[in-house]
């Protein structure tokens, strides 16, 4: 019998579930509530069980993202599909870095990976139409909208401290959830023969 592969849509929900559950457990178990005035990465600081859960969550999520990227590209299945897959792999490497180098011990390395994933995801959101034109107008619009809102909030945080980095991270995270679900949802309705990827 032919082996049934997990679809990108299912893998996207698994990814969202793992990240959300891991962060929720870390929030519930952390002995340091000061993270609420700072950023999510504070949950990964120290030697507590909560910190271990937070850091492991990002390492595990990175592995799921690699699987998801491979599945998306196999469903798109056209020449040039490696380009988007490579970008997702880059994001996965950044997530590995975030989980492996806690902010309190490796602040510079942690920030490089943290802002690196923001730039990679932002690039994909802005350029997805030019990288791969098989997705719906809804998906492209969500991506551009999420990037603009998150980038503006991040700029306001750094320039005026209008809001906290935590708020920016949460809004950006839910935006990425919606974008990924829209991409995976599109792939449930299109076949490989209808997809086109631009070089």
C-alpha cells in the first residue's frame, strides 16, 4: 500500500499546537513573572523547568518546520520550489538558535537568531507572490499586512517604547499562524499541475 503522508495543513496545526502549548506551559510554570514586562525570551532564562520547556519547544518546533517546509514544497512540486523551502529552513535554524542560546547567557547570539527569523519571515511575506504565485490573494495580503503591522510596532518599540516587545511578539506570532494556515489551506485546493514558481 502507498504510504499516506501528513499534509502541510495538518503539520501547520501541529506546529501551532506545539508552540502554543510549550509557551503556555512555560508561562504557567515560570517562577519569574517579570517576563510580562519584557519579552517571551525571558521565559527561557535560568535553570527552571519552565525555561527548559520554553527552549525545548523552539528546538522541537524547528524540526516540525523543516518537515512542514518539505511537505509544502512536495505539494507545490514545481521547478524552483527549493527557494521557498530554503528560506523556511533558514527560519528553522533561527528557531534552533533561539532555543539553544538563552538570552540571559548569550544575549547577542540570541538576538541575532531572533531578529534573523523576523527578517527571513518578513522577506517571505513581502516576496511570496514573486517567489511562488500559486497561493491565493488572501495569503499574499495576510503576509504583507502582518509584516507591516509588526514592523511598525517594532519600530515604535525601539524609538518610543510605545508598547512592549512582548506585545509585538504576540501580535507577530498570531499573524504568522494565520499566514501559514492560509498557505496550507490554499494547498488543499490546488494540485501540483496548477502551481507555478518564479525563479
